[in-house]
C-alpha cells in the first residue's frame, strides 16, 4: 500500500509543486518546516535533507510555535506546514498567524479541502486512500507519501541550484562519501615517515631504512629528486639471485620508474591506483621532488572504503 501511495504521487506533481520549487529557489530566506505528531517527525527529516542539499532550512514544531517559537521565522522565510488532515487545532491556530506575518505558506496535506489547504498559497498534495495500518489509524502510508514528496522537492531544488558532488562533500565532511570527494594524498602522507637512501648507499643502509619506516619500502633520492624505489620484495628477490650482497648498492636494485602520486591527488584515486597495480604504497612526489609515502593502511584508516 505504501509503494502504491508513492507511485500515486506522480499525478500530484502539478502547477503548485512547480511554483513551490520556484518560490523556494528564488527566496532570500530559509525554509521553515513544521507539523504535529508523526508529520512533525517527517518535517524534521525534510529539514535535514534540504540542509544537506544546499537549501537552508529549520524545523519548528507546530505546537511550540504558538508558545514562542514563532520567533524563529524571519521575514523572507517560506513555511512548509505538513499535515494529513489539515484540520488539527494547532494548525488552525498557526496558519492564519503565518499569513498575517506575510510569509508564504506551503501546505503538504492529505486533504485539499481542509482548513490548512484553504489558508495556503500553494498545496503539495499527499492524499492517500488509506493507511497501511489494518485499522486505518496509525500514520503509515500518509507519512511515507509526505517523505517521498519532501525528497522530490529537495531533489528539484538540488538540480536547480546545480548542487554538485563536491558541494555534497562540503556538507558531509565526516562521512566516507565526503572523504572520497575531498580528502587528498597531501592530507594523509605527512603522518608517515619519509624513508630515503642515496643511489650509492649499501644494502645495510637500505635494510635499516625500510625496516625503520614500517612502510615496506624506501625511496632512492639524489639531491632531493626521486630516482627510484626499493621495496622489501625487491630485497628478497635480490637475495635469491645474488651472492655478493656487500657490493650491492641501492641503484643496483631500485625500480627507476615507480608509481607516484602528487599531494593534490585525491586519496580515493590513490586507492584505486594501488588496487589496480596490486601494491600497498605509493611514492608522493611533486614535479620530481620526493616528499614521502602514502600507504594502503592510511586510506583504510580514514574509512574511505
């Protein structure tokens, strides 16, 4: 029943819906979402969705509004009042006060002939045939319809504003998705050691540098410039095929063209590069200048994937 109710909302995407999107998009104020009971909870969710997608919004409980919370509403704010019946006592007190203050009132309502609908400038129709509750009492289908209509409104505003994935990351910096979109290698690699040896350093120096950094590798650097990389795997392979380790120098076993990333590389891209090449670390370099290492564990620790 709830699924059918959501599908049925398509017929209610009408002129009033269009004008509501236009009104909010052009508004210099915020969106104030209000309601009573279960509708108030939906109003809170819609408020959160609008805020996270670029439309400033605030929640106001309809019951508290007539006891002082009306002060939260500013001159240019647009008010969305959510109610199934549109005839609750709190709504009947609140609606005329909003009109008197000069704010535009949007009714998200399940009864288009209700008091709230008559007071509103525009109506977002969320009429449902009955609740999914077997007694047709508990708000179930009606709140699902309100939720979906609120999402439709938020997405239309998002598209009108040209709200991008980068904008989304700005408002969600703490989540994994946000980190994928804003975290760079430069934010991560500085926490690691920067192991390095000269091309002419002997094997003992190479081993000490690799083991000391716990990164499984060391860079080969000459006058600040990256010349190559030596991994612990390179050491093992060299020991298997060579008997004269005393004469071995770093330049003899290094990989001269290692995979590198710049500090401006997105951390998520660095992860993909490691995965595609089956490696666990990348050299961080800027125009040939050696800076350090970023390790697979660094990215996993950040919770990017």
